[in-house]
């Protein structure tokens, strides 16, 4: 992430560079002050441009947040793609530990997702988690993971565990232990749901 001091620049920038400058400066403000405390004027001041310049690229801080989260989610998808392929093929015996480890690497996304609490911010965060849930839905074992609300719980637990690891500053060993606990807990749940479904089908 670009620092606030390095983000200031009075010189004329190409449109794409100016847009990225606005995004970088905004992300720094959102994660240090909190999303709801940041105005378009704050963004303009921190990167050293006029408010009209900011408005020529974005209509609001919510608009900026949406683009930031979309970009971060794309980064996460790129990181998770090979892992999800391994999970789908059955190559990963501890899939949730592996997913947690990858999520922890996306500290910028996790920090950004915790930078606000208002209605607009909450809706956008829910959309990000729904997108993550959809990706897991495609790749995780179908028998248990597609039962009502189980996958939602898995997504919430993964996100919560990753956020805790980042906020608490857990090292690799502690994060690995957290992942092992998560795997044991979730695998037990998935197996229980799969057994329940099989029993229901047999009884019908």
C-alpha cells in the first residue's frame, strides 16, 4: 500500500495513475480512521488535489470502497484459484487449514473489511463474503458443503479466524494450530451433515 506521504503529488498524472493514487490514499485513510470518518475532502487533502479532481473519478467514498474491495477480492481469487483446484481434486487433506493460511496472507483485504460498521459498509462486506462463499460452493465437497447454511457458517468461521490471526498478530505456528482446530471442527460438521443427508435419503 502506498504511504500517505508518498501519495501526495502536485504534478499532473496520467488518468490511470491518478485513479490508483486516489485508491491508495483512500485505503490508507479507511484503515487508519475508519470508513465512516473519511470524506471526499479528506481524500483530496491527503493526496494533494482538489475535491473536483476526486469527484471526476469517483462519486463517493462508497464508490471508492467498492472498487477497492473488488480489486482485493480479485487478488484473493487469484491466490485461491490453485488451492481451490487442489481441494476440488481431493489433493488437499486439510482444506480449511490451507484456506485459512491463504486468507491470512490477504491482510489488506481483511483490514479493509474491518474498517467500517455503517449500513453501506456492512452491505458491501456481506457481498464480499457472499462472493467468497460462492467460490467455496463450487469447489468444496458437495455432500456436506451444499446443505443449507453449512457453507455460510464455514465462510463466516474462515473469515473470523483469518481476521483474528491478523488482529492478534499470530505467527505461522499459532496460525497453523488455529487452522488445524478449524479443520477438525469443520470436517466433523461436514461429515455429520453428510451422514444426516444420507440417512434422510435412505429413510425416504
